[in-house]
């Protein structure tokens, strides 16, 4: 995975997000004061953050490419 360091991504982009002490890659959506982080794998549920919970997440960058090994 290749990502560009930044602190903002547009809706629908895949972002490297730090949640507390852990990092994850999720599709990012923001509507008003609600942020939804949607996993690419549909077996997992989206994570929703509102109000004070928003301080728990930090965008570290935007995914710009993938490299798959054979």
C-alpha cells in the first residue's frame, strides 16, 4: 500500500486512519459532524464517530496505490 501523508481526504477515498494507538485503512465519509469509516471488506461493519468521539481519530494519509505480490 502506498499513501500520501495528509490530514484531509475527500468522501469515498481510502484513508490511513489512526484510531487511538491503532492504524487502519478505511473508506472515509463525512457528513456534517459525523465521520463514517467503511471497510473495503463487507464482512466488517462500518465505524461511526460523532461529536467528542471525533477526537479519537486522526487521518494520517490518503491511499494512492496498491502493490499485490504473486
